C-alpha cells in the first residue's frame, strides 16, 4: 500500500467518478482504475460498488476513508511541524469572524507586533467554519456561537452586554433602562433569521413572554443604525457595535430584565499543529479581548449617561 494510492482513493471517494477524479489528479483514467484495483487487492475487500460508468463508495470504503483521512491529516500536520521547527513556518493566519466589527482594530494591533504576518479572512456560517477548521482551511474562528465537535476547542474571550437603540423622539429616549417585556408592542429592526445575534435576541424576547414584531430584517449589520435613525423601529445592539457605527447619535437603553448578553470566543482544531505565529496570535486574542471588555464597560456607561433624556 502506497501513499499515492491513498491520495488517489481519497479523490475518487470524494468525486465518486473515475474520469472526473483522473482529471482532477491529472493522470490517465486507466492508470487511476488500476491503482484503485491494486489498493482493493492490498486491503482484501472491495471499497467501491461499480454500476456501469458510475462508482460509489460502499460500507467498507466509508470505513476505510475515515482512516485514510486521519493518515493524510497527520502527514500534513507532520510536514507543517517540521517546517516550523526548521524556520520555514507559514506566516499566514487564516481566520473566520462572525463579529466583523472587531476585526480592523484586532488585526492592526497584532500587525504592529508582527508586521510580516499575512491574514486571510473569510465569512462562513457556523457549520462551515467547523468543517473548515477540521480540514485545516482555517486556523481560528472568532464567533458568538460556540463551535462544538469532538476535535474542536472553543475558548470564551469576552462577555458583552446587549443593549437597545431607538430613534430620536421615541418614548425610550427618556429611559436609561427598561424590562424587555415593556417592548412587546414595539417594532424591531433586526438581522435575518439564522444570524447568531438574531437567534439570541429572539430567545431573550421569548423569555420576556413575547415574539418580537420585526418591521425590517436584513443581512447587513451596518444599515441597522440608519434604519433605526429613520424611525423604522428599535434594535438590539451588542456593546461592541456602539463605537464607530451609524448608532453613535442614537439613544442607548439598558435592558434590566432579563439579563441580555453574549459571549464571544475563539475556536481551533485540537488535531492541527499550530505554528509559532498562530500560537502568538492565540495569546494576543486573550489580552486584546480582556482590554476590550474594560473599554466596553466604560463606553456603555458613558453612552447611556450621554443619551438624550
């Protein structure tokens, strides 16, 4: 059994089409077929079922694929670790963030310490982030939703308050705090269903005994402040979004019941080797968010005091 055979098997298992797999591997289709047949002889069982031109992974093949994935993964990680130990470590960090508001300050702060690092930032759903962490396509994910899998580590970084913003002239303008139950008749501006903040705030409304009336929902966080400013409704806003947003001149109101907050954390794969630069970034995240938590406490207190009353 050869490494090349395992790589060929993985590609055929992925595409379940011999011709397409041969094209992807840039080899002749008859050569690929022979390599797969020899692999099946070596393991002593058929790994695929053949139906004319179609080929499909059978139960033996599915079992074998899990082991092959693990072998190829370990070889890839061994190569990365050897490169790092010989001063050939990759200086890039592949990152996915569900809270883009923190990204510019976070990245610029780390680049001041490590200017040679190259960041690659992606936007993914939580399930996709989990898959890409496991495959090695991402190094870290910063998310307000914990990523859960046996081989995924998730570390809380900060717990922030969720507040309200309202249009100028709204009755909430005279309030510093309210219970969420007082807002059951209000129209809300919100993110679409499926976004982490929407799921969280819907849950808090349910705890307060009502389903929120959503007057407008969308996919762009940056327009929420403009829509509130134009009187379309009130909106939930995480503390981290109070600075540098379209909500800067709007009244800010604290929710005193139920306690509304969210936790932001970082996830990574426990099966993957972290390069020295990735470990430095991991430590930097802890210190950055610790400082941010203190700043958010001060900003929130100031904004509530400074809101028109």
